[in-house]
């Protein structure tokens, strides 16, 4: 298996980089076409959402494919290769499949358990298939990922995990502030978790809502949703107005997915200085990584509730159990998928062995016919049937057993042994690549790094 993943997501890059790397529906065909024209890529699929861009490609050489995809992404994003490298992650072979299964299950989303990513993966595969960029390998990977995602959502309560975190955070805020009815709330971040936060604050009776986001347009859309769907007076601001929003806030919920603090100690200081004396503020930091400078928790009249605190809450523990159950399903399905791929890899070797045996049988029958030309047809047919039965019986056990052995990690060595022992045509079956995970692109783009990964 030679699947290479090169990705950038909310876990690895700031919003500014994500926006540059984003692949629109118009961009996707052109970018995939350039990938397929490169030397080492034979199949390609691009998963692009507001929080991630991931390229899944079938490559014949790890470093060569990595270099080509990296160059194309950097050019597309108008970034230098070192800039892209700092924020990208790489998965190869089994690790690439595991990552896509986790993404499809909602385990890698900003809001754990969100289902929208399933439709985004389905759309990515459909686009790849329409462009004839998805062959057998990506077809099987994508279809298995979609099936795993559906199973996780149907058999666990992971869909509720994100909502549970917001609910627990608001319960903690009520313990500090009392009733939230009529108070002012600030939501920093207009993604999926921001949408959940708006809905929960509205149900809690919040009187006024300020949505703050790096991109003002997205903040305006969420503020409009708060007013039209939840009946809450809401306004939108970009991050340059963050201090003013904080100064008016009783409760703040942050969930930006940014790398680095969004609410700094200086921001909190200035906000408190602008607020009425004795004003109390609860900040719920739901960002991963955290959005709020830990030093903010040391300020008077400020309470910071972060994910570490929430995860210790019994109510959030139920969500953690659902997440754990989802990870178990992903691991189970990944094992089945990899076993099936290993068996598929050994099938050409088995076919080659049987073809070799059939060729030998036919050659010997022709030799027999030349030596015994007067042998009657019934006897000749019985001899042929007997020889073929003997060969089939001799091959049955080893060919069945090699498929069983191939389903285990390292099983490709048995297929290689068959090829050597019976002098089968080299390349009849490709070896299964070992799992490999590279945290960042690093030196893999250095000139001369070609061939298979070490």
C-alpha cells in the first residue's frame, strides 16, 4: 500500500495559513490535474474544509511524491516551501488510512463528533472519481472511511461530545455568575463549536451576544443566525475589537483552533480596566490548543475554565467514553481494512503460482501426447484430469495458507518467499509498505531524497 497524506489543519496551522491553503471547488480539478501529471502520483483526492486541507495520493515513491505534492500546495497557497513545511503533517501507508478513518469519525474535528466532515469526504471522493483521479486504492480507502464514520455515529454517542463540553462549561459558568439570563456573552470563533456555543447561550437566556472572529463575514453570519434562529440580539466584530468585546462580557467562550493565544494577558488587563469596578468575567476556553493565555486565570474577578478542567467533570466524562468507544471502532475497522489490503496484495502472487502450475501441466500433457500418440481419448482425458487434480490438491493448502498469513502484519514476506521458491515473475504482487508517520515535512523535501522511505 502506498498512500501518502500531506495535510494542514486547525491543529497544525494558524487561520491565516489555512485560508491561504484552502482549496475551492474551482481550484480542486486544476490542482488534482497537476498532481496526476507529476512523476510519482497515480491517484489523488483532496479533502478541503474550513479547518483542513488534506491531499491523499497513491505514490510510487515516498520522497518523490512528497516533494511533488509539497511543491504544488506551496505554489497554490503562494507560500514558500519552508513556510508550508512548518505547518504541514505527513502520514504514510497504514498511518494515512488510520488518519482518514479518524477524520471521518469526527475524532479530529474542532467539535469532536461533528458529522459534516462525512459529507465533505464523500464530496472529495466524488470529485476525484469524476476526474478519474481515484483508482482502486483510493476507492477502497474512501469507501471504507465513509463506512467507518457512519458506524461510529450510529453505534456511539460521539455526536453529543461537542455539545456536552459546551453544556458543562455553561454549568460551571452559572456556578460562578449565577443565572445567565439577560447577561452579555462573547463567542470568539465562528466555526462549528462557535455555533454550538451560540445555541447553548441562547437557551441559557443570554440577553446580548457579541460574535468575534478573524474573518468578519463569518462572524456576521453567525450573529445573524443567533438573531434569526434564536432571537438573541447579536452583533459581529473582528479580532481588532476583541478588547472592547471582552470589556462588556459576563461570559466569554473561545473556540478558534488558532495556534497560540488569542486572548492574551494584555487583552484581559485592558478589558478589565475598561469595565465597571468589580465586574466579574468567566472565560470558557474550549480551544485545542488553548486560546487563552494561562496567566489570565491569575487576574482578579476573572475565572478561566479550560478543557483540562472540563474533562474532569463527570458529565464530560460520558462524552470521553463515547470518544473512547469511537477510537475502538476505528482501530477495529482499520485492522480489518489493512488485513484485506494485505490479502489483495498477495492475490497476484497466488494467481501467478497457479498459472505456473497450469503451464507445467499443459506442457507435460503435450509431452505425453507426443510420446503416446495412440493413447485413446478417454484414457488421455482421465490422465489429464488426474494430473490437474494432483496439482490442485498440492497447491490448495499453501495458497490458502499464504492468504491467511498475508492478512497479518509482515505477511508480504510469505508472498515474496513464494515468488523466490517458484521463480515467479518479479512484481507479480507489490509488497505491503510498513506504516510510517512523519510529524512534519521537514527535510523530506531536500534535493536527492527519493525512493522509498527509510
